[in-house]
């Protein structure tokens, strides 16, 4: 077997132990690590066709994997005007005014990253942005991607002039007179207006996706758990893969929405394992609630506005039945569950699926879901987000073998330590003190996986790991941390994006560590991520990213 790549003078970091391997070099062939040794031993395996890279003491980690992201959706949403840096309404109005001036006559304005905290105590509605958007069709995506503001002209063009009914917990928010305020909650409502806007060509969408994925590779990512397969996402992945232009290894989970019929569920099951060399469908994504900031989460007690009282599925028992059927078919599930009631119901459903009950009465007594039948592999269910939960719920993750998929930078950038933010005010002190309990879940024995949920938060993995450690606003690190007792250590954060990500995907024998026979998916850093201070970690240069032993990013210094 010919050695295609040799890395020399490296510090090989093992996230399972937190130490460096005694070897200083490795060889790669056919996408796998074939040898570990000293520089002389690995040089001897090289020939004239081998690419030899002297890393000059750089740190090599297993490839960093984002546990929750939306590549295709994100490539589209982030193509417009970025409002994520706006901290008040005047900032937003100024950014929108500049965007309007740059528009061609009649063109739509698209923007993303709008933080509801900029509205303060005012309602989140398009009237707050008048007269900037007068006569302009505009769609402003809020930061959570579960809601958007549509301008009056956009609503007019879409024919949305009053409330609508949906099969899921979506809403066209209206004033007491029944007139839309511009706020659209959840996908079904947003799509009413989105489809009235001009759509990009397939070539434009492919190019945007390719650019976004390349930027992720340059940030050190070798893989991602893609939490949707909307539209022609799978075809776009296949096209990039076949052309040799897919720079990340993607595990894709299509959505299962309320109202799915037997044929739709069967199609999701049959879609499993479809894929190519670097991507595959593996799992199904479901939603148990919306978001706390919008009042669409499912809480055990209402928020301060009397909202967040219902599940995303109008009949939660139907969600439970779907989980059981997917489990019997050996299909892993990923459930978006933010509020305490949503998380509890999702755990009950998984417990019931594992022991053959309906879930409601199963409580925490069921066998581990991770050991449930699923052909020749375990069914590893997971819950996404888990923003506020009580103690008894924390313990059940380990009891049931359910993966805890967390996005710590949401806590860093969209909440505040003094609880003056919209998320914390809605919940009140007791529940806000339970924010993103990464430490408690880890200590309780849960497998914690970290991700960005891009485009909700930035995808650079060093920033995600840093946020899990410092829990401070990334744009102002001088601010105090939110619930610092829930921080992870540097080693835990690294494990959560390597070893644990591999476990969540059922690939712990193929990925997540540097060892002979493992995939040559590697990230090379200019400094040790375990000793670099958390606040400095995002600035550490990524020198090299390898996918299957093929460079997807290489710094000029190498």
C-alpha cells in the first residue's frame, strides 16, 4: 500500500487521555492512518509520490466535527445582510438603510442574525423598523432561524393579510384587529412569504454551499452532523461529492414533521444509509418545540408572557408513536427540545421505544436506548439544544444512553449573566439559572456533543470549544460569564467535538482518535488547545485540515 501522505515533526494529541502520543509522525494511505512512528520511520515509508509535510511541532488532533449544523440552509440564509453585530434598534435601522440603498429597484432585501434583544421591551414587529422598510419587500431572519420579520410590502406580495392555521405550532402573529405584525413564527409561517421572493438558481446555491463548506474546512472542521435535508440538499451534497469538491464528511438527518403519514415515515426509513463517499443519510430530525425567545418552546410552566405552553406536535402522543416506529426500524433520531417539558417528553418517548411501551409511563426505568435493537448497530438517539432542564431530567440522559447535543455559544452570545436578556426574562431566575447545563450533564455521565447550529451561531470549532469553557459573549469577553459553573474543561470540550461526536455517529472504531486504521481526518493547530486560554483559543491558527488524508485547507506557512 503506497503512502500518500506523511506528517512529520508533529505533536499528536489524544483526546481520550489528554496527552500527546509518544510518536512524532504518521503515514496515510487510502484515507487511513497506516503507521505511527518517529520522523525517520515515517520518512522510510515515503516515496517520490508521497506528499511530505513538516509540521514543525504543530499540534495534530482528530478531525473536529460540528455536532449540529445546517450547511445548505445556512449557505442561503447568510447570503444576505448580516445583522448579528447590531446591538440596538438604531444599529439595525442603520444597517437596513444601507442595505436598501444598495438594492436594485423592486429587489427584495434579505437579512439574517437579528437578535430580539435589540427590541428591548418593545414587541418584535416590523413597525419598529419603519420608515426604513417602507415600500421595500424585506425578510429579516431572527437569529434562531425559527422566526422572521416580514415587511408590509413582503406580506402584501405574498398575500398574507391575516392569521393562518397550520398542522404544526406555527403562527402569523397578528394584532388585536387581525392584521399581521410582520412576525412569523416557525417554518410553516415563514414559508408563506419566503416563496413569494425570487429564488436563487441551482448553480448559485451550489456555489454558495461549496464556499461555505470550504470556509468550514479552513476553520478546522472535517465533519458535521447536518440537521436537515430540505429541498435538494442531498442532490447538492452528491454533486459536490462526485466532483471531489465536498470538503466535510456529512451525516445528514432529514426532518420528520407533524402530520407525517405512513408513506412519509416509510420513505424516511428507506432513505437511511443513502449517500456517497463523504456523506450519508443517518437518522431523522424531529421538533418537540420551538424557541424560548419566540415563546414557542414547551415549558412545564408558562413564561412571563404566558407563552411557551404547547408542543410543536399538536398531539405529542403522535410524536411518541413515531419515535417508537423509527426505533424499531433501527433509525437514530435527533429531537429538537429546548424547554423542560419538551426534553422530558422526548426522553419519555425514547424510554418507551426502548422497552416497548408507549413512553408516557416508562419514566426513567427503561433499558438503555443505546443498546436497543437496530440491526447490526445500536440505535443512538439524541436530543438537541436542552437549554433549561431540572435535575431529574439531567440524570436520565445517562440512564437512557441518550446523546446530549449542546450549543454553548447560544448561551454565550444570546443571553446575559445578569439575566436582562429576552431569554432569561421570559424564563425567570430559577429556570434561567439552569441554562445550558453542560457540566451537570457531563458529570451525570451523559455523552455530550458540541456544535454551533450554524447559521444560528458561527461555525469555527475553536470558538465553540472556547464558548463551552468561558461562557462569555464572544464579542465582549470582558463581560461576566453566564452560569460559569456549567463550563467544560479544555479536554472535555475537545472530546465533545472528536471522541463523543464519533460515538454519537456510531463511528467510534473509525474516527475520533489518532490511531492506525482510523480515518485520516485530522486538524492541525499552531498551539495546544488544552493549554491555550479559552479566550485566546478562537485566534489559534488552523494550519492544515485533512479529510481522508487529503488537504482541504493548508496555511501558507506550511
